């Protein structure tokens, strides 16, 4: 459900992107100007980061992580459901802004003073503040959930250095989320106080300082980049190892690199603020710290290449996305190092060069990663393999469209086209670049249609994929597809990295069990998470509309549901061995 | 946690109810992670306060406002409440329901006393012209101290409902982790207050 709603918001954000590109196709266009364009731009950024990338990642994690570590479920199923509904409530609240009172229009970074009442008098920014706050809660819950699941619920023998790379990525990502969300929470609260209750955190006239927002936002915002890209690294590691039929090259250095990237991700936020005027000393320190990240990233890229080297490569659709990801992401990384040089950054700042850079990283990383993961784990999720021919069409159109759109934007930026503006003048040589860019964006849009068709066709006519369609290496391929609700009939005993491959190489049919078949305890479903999320939604909407009684009512509803949850004695239910055996037989037949 | 495991080896305490199930262990570990996030949240509020504490814009300054005796009294009350919540947990480990509920009850009362003092303090300040909207100093002061105060309020409400629940159900595998987690929360609030006492009040009185 996470994945599907994330995909829905991806389409919304994509349509917003297409509208942006349509406006920029010719100079002095009048398609979407002024405020509307600012709203589109803001909502495109916000939607893609918070409502598309993150939930799609969370969706994959939810499906894959318990399976990869040999667990029956995540640690807190209730909180998991609550997190999903909160994300949906936050996302809907944000998009309500199109219907009631105008969307946020201060950019996805929402800098004050631009975001204060004086320059943004409508309710747009209030939607931004409250929608993100509610969706942010869901990220925090998800992070805690995955951390506890991975620490406490690994199958016997699954030591930390035997965990699959995607699980490692989830672990590091969750740790980043845990420490990155609170600064955003604080920033949003302060902005809300400034807008709703007349405080002076960012308002210079009252003694405030807008740079505080920039610090808080980027202490969150820079780790956020790694939050969305590390899971993609995890997917790539799984996909490349599986389709090269080789153990991942340099497993422990991959883990180390990932942890190091996570750590450094927190140390570099100031590189977003080189031009604020914090002084040459702090600029130099943060520039060097930023460039350091290239080292572990390079380790990872070379390890992927060495994994493929001499491997028995099969170019399936997930592998295509994984291979396409490598050069694309490297280009994004190189322009990142260019931007990390402060004097150069003074030139590039707020031009299309920056736009090109972060799209190379985010699409080249996250989106390629999510597509690879989607094709790779689709059989595990739904029991059917996506169509390969349509998948190839999707990949090639997307890859070509992507480079058409964004490669040329590097030059547009160097030629002086500023970001965030809705038009440009003829005669400066910017026309053909923009036209090419728009054409590329359309091509990417068309490629998504192939994906949608693929999903529909597969759902209608796809054949059952079996439990292990790719000749996989990790535990998730040891059980039937789609996974039964208890995941593992018997918890597996893990003896090496790539537990299933180890078993196959030793001539066994499956992974050895670590326990006899017994009854399995399951939590009962609950309707409270939805009620709680509705409470948050009412509260958020109340604050946006400045209807404080409604907001308080929503909060009371939240507290009542919390109270009910605390007293809700939930014994769950048991699945008995006979029933398990019947299910397992049915799956094998 | 390892200390606790060693403690549980002692003969008079054969096991700890709160960690006897996987759900309980998960809950406690998850709560530690949550406290990690809360630490960052308060760190950001402290940072904001430190950046803005001299922006009084002609309003009363911290030297003029703060008085040591009252803040010291509040500190003493809150630190004592941390001790009483420990006594509550010790009662839980002895499987002594009455002692556990009694000490958690005392904790709630001390928490309420602290809140009363804080409300009184805020009213005083407002009379002296130090309001939320007067200056950036006011905004950041009330946000930091108020966030702590609302945590205390939440803790008081939470522990009160827990006492009711414990009274109804006794010390079980289900209630024990809840009490344990609530006491962790309460200690956390205390630690944050020690920082507020130092950074906001002591620093505010000397500068």
C-alpha cells in the first residue's frame, strides 16, 4: 500500500514536472505563469521527495526487510499501519491545497522570509508546514520500526555481517531518518508559530534570524538526500549480485562505505549555504567534508563493477536499470563535487546546473533504484513476473528521455539560465536547450505509460512466477510467492552471507530450519490507526484554516485513540501447524 | 541494558517481567530510539534559543527576569520525582503492585507541582512584559521551556492512565514494559531539565 500510494504521488509529481517543462518550451510562454508556476514548482519538489520517493522506499523495505532477515513481521505492526495512514493523511492534506486556498509557493525549501505571512499571505505554506509535519511523523515511526526489527528480530545465525545489503541500507537509512526528522519537525514548528501565532523566530524585525531555518532545514535536508539514495544502493547491490551470479565484491567494504556515507551525510549540510555569508573558514571545512563523501561512493561504484567483472551477467529489466544507474549516478556525483567547491558554487548557485545535478542524483539514484527494485521484487510481492519486453521499452525510453532532459540542463545553467523562473527571453541561445529538455521529459512520461500497461497486462495474464524466479541468493527467495502472512513456516538457520545461495551450493533444496513447526502468533488487525490518522488530519486542516476549535477537536481525537490503544488488550490469534502445512503444500503444488 | 541483565541474575530477582517477551524487548528498544530522536529535537530548540537569547528588542532581559530560588525549587522537585519513579520500578521488580503504584503516584504529584510552579513563573514573566510575541528571545524561551513543560504534562497524563491500568490489570507481561518505558521517558525529561536549568537559567543570570 505504501508502494502504490507512493507510485500514485510519483505520477502526480510527474504531471507537475511535465507542466513545468511545457511552460518552458518557448520563450515568453503564457501557459502557466507567476503564482501558478511557483506552486507547481514547489509542489513538484515536495511531492517527489516526501510523497513519492520516501513511501516507495518504505514500501519496498516493508516487503523485503522481514523476508531478508528471516523474520515473521516487523517489530511494531500497529505502528506500521499508523505510519502508513499518517503519511496518506499528510500527503492528502498537502494536495488539498490545490483545491482550497492555493498550493504552497515558496519552493520546496520554503525559506523565510519568503515563507512568512508578509510574502505568502495565503494558506499555501500552512498546508506545507502541517502536511509535512504529519507525514514526517510517519517517517519517524517507520525508522524506529525498522531499526528495532533489524536489531531484535534477525533469524538465528544472521549476524550483522551476514545481512543482505538492502537490509543494511534500510538500517543506515533508518538511523539517518531517526536523527534527521527532528530538525525538520522543529523547523516546521517554528515556522508554524511564526505564521499562526506571531512569534519572531525568522522575522528580522522582531529580532529573529532566517538563517536558523536554513540550518534546521539542511541539517534535515542533506541527510534526506542519502535517505532516499542509500536504499537504491541497497537494491543495486542485490540486483547486480543476483544477475551476475557472483557474491557481491567487497561485501564488508560495501557495508563500511554505507555507514560512512550515512555519517558524513550529517556533517555537510552547510554546503547548501555557501553563499549565505558564514565566512571562508566554515565554507572551506564543509567543502572538504562534502568532497570526502566521494570516497565511499567511489568504493561502492567500483565494487559493483568488480561484481559484474567476470560474472555470468543476465540483462533482465532490473539489471538494465541497475547498469543504467551506474554511469548516470556517477555523472551526478561528479557535478556534486564541482558544486562542493565554494568559489565555483558562487557561479553555479541557483542556475539550471544545480537542477541538472540533483536530478541526476535523485533520478539516476533513487528512481532507477526503485524501478530496479520494483521489477526485481514484483514476483515476490504479487507472484507474477512483469513482462520483460514492455520492461525493456520502459527502460530505454526512460533512460534516453532522462538524459535528453537533464544533460542539456548543465549547459543551460552554465549559459546563465536561473532556476525557479517561469520564463526566459529569446535571443540568448536558451531556446533549443529548453525544447530538447521538454521533449525528453515527454519521452519519460511516455515510458511511464509502458510501465502502467505492463502492470495491467501482468495482472491480467501474467503467469505464476514460482518462489525463486531469478535464481536468487537471499532468504526472501526461499519461501513461496507471494509470501504467506506468517512469512516463514519455520525460522531459517543462516550460515553465511547469501544464505539461500549457500544452501543451493551445498546441494540442499532450501535453507535449513532453525526450529520445529509450531503455532505462530499473529497480531489482530485494528481500525485504530485510521482513526488516529483522521484525527491528525482534522487537526492539521483546522490549523490551516485557522479554525482552532476544529484543530483542538482533532488533537483530542488523537489522544482518545491513543488511550483506547493503550487499553486495547490485543491477544492476537494463532495459526496452528496443520493450517501452516496446508498452506505450504498449496503453495508448492 | 547489560547491567540489568546482570542484576537479574541475583537470586532475589529471578526475572524482569518487562523483558520477558519479544514485544516487551521491542518496545523498550524502540523507545530508546525514540528518545534519541527527542534528544535531537531538544538540541535544535536549544540551538535556536542560544542564537536568539540576546534578541530582546528592548524587552526585559534574562538577568532582569530569572530568580534562582524558584527555579532551584522546581529543579529539586523534578529530580526527586525521578527518584520516586525509580522506586516505582524497583517495586515492579519485587512484584509489589502496591509499592509500584504508590511511587508512580508520588511521581505524578511531583510532576504536577513542577507544572504549577512553571505556570506561576510564566504568569509572572508575562506581567513583566516578557511574552511569546514580544521578541525573538521571548519566542525561543517559551518554545524551549514550554516544549519541556508540555512533555511533563504529557508524562503526567500518561503515567496517570498507566496507574489506572496497572490497578486494573496488575503487573503482567503486558503492563510491565509500559511502566518501564514511562519511567525511561520521565528520566529523559529530567535530564532535559538539567540542561535547561544550566543553559537557560544559570547562563541567563550571569551574562
